[in-house]
């Protein structure tokens, strides 16, 4: 069974701080996606990374896919209260399904 | 172009009753996925369907749960004889084709099932 472990599970920080969320697995993924989910809503896609070592930036968010395509990280610079939410990584495997990580709940206080 | 539509958004059932959750994929999408989410947890894969075919149901319990995606109409996730442990948010997602770097899933807002 493929498993994606995210760390930390919970994160509470002050506005303006930086943070990194990690997503690790022993499995190789053809692509990896990051989603953000707000209470009462479905996950919303933030980014997809496909190539090992790939780095993508989305404003204050930086996503990296590990060289071996087994892990990924999400770095947020100068966090804002609007960044609060549940962050989920998800890996695509050859059988055409997405396996989701365990989730990181981020709270940013003003 | 409406997104993925799920209904009902909230459903309350008593133990032993049946729950039917419906999902209309985005226009032009023929691949549907169902996921289950417990509070404060990630999403657990249940089943992957294409029109009239179940492709992968490895995440779905063998008993009481079934899913279909008919040629016409929405995809249905059916839970018979519900138990309290079935209480969760059930999310549907659709894709225009097989998942790859270019094709991603679009999620609905979910159906929240509460079993009393």
C-alpha cells in the first residue's frame, strides 16, 4: 500500500513567518500535486510537479519535487492569515489514481 | 461551465438506512473518482470509474458499498445499511482523461454524511 506521510501534522505560526511542509513516501510517483482545502469545501489544486528535481513558484509558495520523485516540499514565505487551511499532497501512480497524504493543518495568526 | 456538482451536500441517516450520494462531473469529463475523508484526516481513495465501467475499486469496502457511473446521468455512491463509522465527508472528483502531469482532478464540494 502506497503511503504519503506529511509533516508536520499541525502548524501554528504568526503572520510573517516562513514555513516548510514535507511530503514523503517510499513509492515513486509519476507526478505529485499539492492541494489546499478549506473547511466545508473540496480540495483545490495549487500545483502539479512532474519532473524529478523540479521547482515551481506560485507567488509566496515554492514547491519542490525530489530527485527520485518520492518526496516533495512546500515552502511558504511570509505567511499570511489567508494561507490558513489544510494542505494535502497527492501522488499519481501508474494505476491512474491519486494517493493523498495525511495532511498538514496550518493556522496563521495575525 | 459548472464544476463538479455533488448532492446532497449534507445527509443524515439512521443506522441501517441507505445513503445515496450523487456526483455530476465537469462537462466533458468521463473519469470519476470517489474519496472519503474523516475529520482532520487526508482523503482516502475509494473507487475510480469511467462511463459504465469500474476501473479500480480497491479502496471501497467489500460489503455495503457500491458505485456506478452510467452512460447517462450522474455517478452514484451507494451505502447500504449505514453504520456510525460511515459518517464522513465523501468527495467526488473528475478528470477529462487518465491522470498524468497534464490531467488533474477537479473536486466537488463534498457530501457530508452523518449517521445517527
